[in-house]
């Protein structure tokens, strides 16, 4: 049975807008990469949170949100993808502090996955049909599929 973890983050909304307009939203947080392959979605198993989730992470230095999504996707899954399309902003709130943040969400479809590169954060990747039993899933990530 699939179970969800919220990790102290509450889903508020998914905002559809042009990529240029995202800079009007503060606080911009890390980027999320949604990859579709063979009719399924790429999920990675996060060792630290012990759950399946979408590849995502914080921006480093002066990288753009898209560069962040590309880098995090590679670091967590070994996938090299550059043709990501901006889909909108995930609006969420930290339960403890009430801080609202906006995560840029990017999407692309690929024909075949590249080999997985195991790393200190991710132990496995899997293509998921949104129904298969995986175990624990990130509850906020799961909401993104309603808008992609």
C-alpha cells in the first residue's frame, strides 16, 4: 500500500504562469524535475527521508531555476536532460514556521532512461504509473501530478 509523508510541508496550490513571471513570487525555493518515460514518471528513493519522491533540490550559487532542475536531476538519478519545459510553481507552506515558498516545476518526456548512478542521497530510481505500490511517497510531490 502506498503511504504518504508530508515532512512538515503542506501543499497550497499549483500556479500556472509564464516562466518569466516566476520572479514575481518570493520566496523562490529549489526546483523540481518531472520526467515521463514509457507512460510513467521517474521517481527516486531518498535515503534520508526514506521515501519515493521527484528529483528536486536547492539552487546553488547563481544558477537559474532551470539549471537547478537539470543539475538535481543528474545528481539524484544520473539522467542528463536539458530540454526541460517550465510548467508552473508549486506553492507550499512549512508547517512549523508558516513560511510560504514557491518551487519551480519543470517537465520533459524521454524515450529511455539512462543508467542510474547511486549516490549518498538516492539509492534507487523507478518509473511509476501513479498506481503501483511503492511504499512511502512524498505527499506534496504526489499533488504535482494533478497539474502536469
